[in-house]
């Protein structure tokens, strides 16, 4: 299982975040999410696409840590 860092800008842009980024809000108004438990055969692009499918609905999270199973539904 892998862990990926995702940056979600306030206007909805979803990109890969730096591995050194801390989960939570940034100074620029974006949110950094740590997606945990991603199957090894999936790439960062798959994770980003799952976030985009959520639209404006934020993922269920606790302290900006999201389980892959919550996104894959």
C-alpha cells in the first residue's frame, strides 16, 4: 500500500503535492491531503482523478488524512 500527497486548491485544481508537505491548510488557501492505503498498482494520476470525481464535496477525513477506500466508493 502506498501513501500519496494531494494538493487541492480553493478553486478546485487538484495536483500532486510535495512529499515534504504537511497535511492541512496552506497559506495560499489550498488543502493538502494525505491519501493512505492506495493499492500499489494505482498511480498518483488515479488518486487525482478520484479527487476530481468528488467535485466540490470534500472527502471524509480526519486531520486531512484520507483513506483510499473512502475515495474509491
